[in-house]
């Protein structure tokens, strides 16, 4: 996909996929790095906690209802925030090929402010329809999500679904996810026509770029394989939370890291 095609897809649909932008070796190194950290500091040590810090940056959220076949510590984890500040995950966040694309969409002077390593282990539920900017209460909108597939994403293992063109509207009302197994913080958009939705089927190293107003969701994993992804969020340097309350709420899950500045 050339730059003109990217710009057209961004304008009309609010997303596009670049195939093989990250090498399979990079994807594997990123997943291994996160799993090693979880095994060194497993959820079992933090029984009863909704989330726990591991090291200076990793914020680990166990599943509300873990995978029925859970054996290893990572089988009990839903998401790990802020991997982007170190190691293999940081290398992907800062790599030129990724940041070049973000710059064409958002402009120069960029920060990566959040990342989520998402485990979709066999048997766990998906996340309902939502928009990232509902959570990102910032004075500069929009932001850009960069969803890096670390494993295959299929219809069976709970791939992402997106609603083309939904980025052109406003931020919709979100209500609490009422499913008993819903993870902490899950909210959903209800009452919208989502029939034009399309699945984002991906192979390791494929990268989805999406607008923070774009409605998206994922389905349950009914396969016998994990669907793993690292999702980076980029914003303009100098972005601030709208209010002190929003800043306090976001402080645990945001680590602002410069990835590009204009030459002096």
C-alpha cells in the first residue's frame, strides 16, 4: 500500500493494514520478553489484586476469568501495559518504519504514550465495541493506535473487528460491560448499527494503523491457540490531560516517550 492509498484509507475508513511491517523474529522476541517477565513475577504472587506493578513500568492485569486450560502464568493474564519503555517492545515502538507512517497521519513531534500487550488466551472473552479516545481524555485529538500482530489473528481466535468510517463521528456514549467475565475497565457502545463491520485478519508482523475515534471490538477466542498482539498508542508531543482528574486516572497506564522530534 503506497502513501496515497494509506491517506485515502485513513480519510475514508479510519484504518489500514501494512503487511509484514514487523519481522516475525521481532514479533517473537517481543512476546518472549513479556512472557519471561510474567513468569518471573506471576499473578499467583498477587492473589486478589485487580492489577499489579512488575518492575518500574509493567502494569499487569490478570483475567477476571482465566483461560479454562490455563497452565502457565501468562495463561492467566489479560493485558500488560507500558511494555514500550524497554527492550524489544521499545525497539518496535521507536522503529523508523512505524514512526514514519504515524508522522504522515499525525504530523511531526510524536510520543508513544501507552502500549498494551494483549493476551487472548483460548476460552477468554473479547472486548465490546469501543473508541480509544473515550479513555484518552486529552486536549489534543486524535491519537493513533498501532496494532502489531505477534501471532495469527483469525475469526476463531478472536481477531479485531473494525467499523469503517466510524472515526468521522463524535465520541459515543459508553456504558459498563455487563458480562460477568468482563475485565476491569471494559465499557461498550450500544445502539449503533455495526453491520458494516469487517474483520482484521492478520499474520505475525502485520500492523494495523487506526484512528482513536474508530469503533472496534474483538470476539471470544474459541480456538486452541493464543492470539497475541502489542498495541501502541501515539500522540502529539505536548499533549495534556483535559483535567487533573483525568491525569490522575491515566497516570498508571501512560508512559510518555518521545519517538520523533523535528530537527533544530
